[in-house]
């Protein structure tokens, strides 16, 4: 039995934190360390204490509690706090970065965005392995995304591309040309899908955008055919259990569909999504799944190592 498995069996959160982990699905605006932000700003941002019923509810909560703190170039603090959170929770690898629209804070220049990200990494967690990510917000018009993406892509520094936001804002096909550009530039392709939609939506996004990985994707558990297709294609799902609970996508941790996905042979990782919003660190996500009897310590350890691979 590994030290990580023993820590899970003992319910030893400190030992779980001491074990290297990867968080591959998180958003800097909601992933900062609460204590660090309180020390820096004097504001204590308590996490959501009830179930949100929609993405609109989440955006409203974020607007009320986080927007003023992180607006404009103040977002640099959000990124620094994200790396601080990684360090304090024993997260040694993260995929996080800027939404392409953030260049609008810097006169539509991409280089200052990159310099801000680098400075946040250096200040908050220079020893954390950082995979820079470029992201799209799904509600933004294609023409704007295309315009903002061009200078970001030309920097040649981003390694992954993600698409997030309201799954129903625009058809997935709208983003296909942008994803083709990113693929030609060598980026790994990800997208949020199957958090609110259906299993068919998950597979449609994989096919249309040629995804390597899916953010959430839990709806795939409703279709044996889609799970088999994901497993056969080697498409990995980045699961965020507490986020799924706090957004009402799963009623109880004991019922989380990660169990069905693992049984179907789908590659998965465990992540936080927004620790500042949902109140669960990555170490606590692992412990919660184990204590709820969803996955064994050995299975969780294998998932941990998958994220680090």
C-alpha cells in the first residue's frame, strides 16, 4: 500500500496534502487560497453554502463575491492566489491560464497577459509545474474570439485550449474553426461539456472539436455507448466532484457517476474546478470520494498518478 493510500484509509488530510497531485480543471478567478486572499485584501471569501441551480446562479454569486476583487488587471491577484493554493495543498502540477478576452485589459496586447501570468506563477508557486492554458468563454461571438485568439496563439507559449461557460450558449460547431487553428499550432484540446448537457453532447463535442480531453463530461455516464467510445478513443475526463454537488448535478457524493466512468474504463482525473467558490481542496476531493465509498484507495491513487502522467 502506498503512502497516499494509507493516508486515505486513515483519513489523514495532512498526509494526503503531502502527496504530489495534479489539478487539471480549475479556473483562476475562483481557485485562489482563501487565507492568502484574506491576508492580502482583508476580505474573507466564504464558499457557497447552498446548492446553486444554474450557471446563472454561479455567475451571480461570483459577481457578488469576487468580481470587485479581481476585475481588470486585479486578476493578477487571482492567478497568484491560485498558485498559492496549489502549494498549500500539495498540488505539484496545474493547467490554468487566461481567457483570450483578457487581452482587452491590456489594449488588446497578448504579451502583457503572458507577463502577468508568469509573474503570478513566480510569486505564488514557482516550483509548481505549470501548463499554460488559453481559454474561450462560450457566450462570446466567434468574430471576437477569433480576434482575441490570434495574438495569444502567436505568442507560442500556451499548451492547452479550453472552452467554458454556458453549454447551451452556442452550438459546439461554432468553435470548430478555432479548434482547428489551435490543433495546427500543437495545443492539447479540451472543452467543458456534459456538465449540464447529455452524453450525446459529450461525444458530439469530442468529434466536432477533436478533443483530447473533456472538462466534466459526467453526463457520459448515462450512455454505455458513449462511455465505451470515450474509453476506446482514450479521451480523458477531468471530473470535479464537489462542483457537481454544489451545482446540483449530483445529489450525493455517494452517487457520483465517476464510479460508472471508472468501471467503463474511461480515463479520469479528480480536480477542484473552483476551490474558493465550492470550498473543497483537491486533497479534500480525494478524501470525500473515499469516505463516501465511491472509489477505493487504490483506485484513487491510480487516478492521482494518471493526473501526474
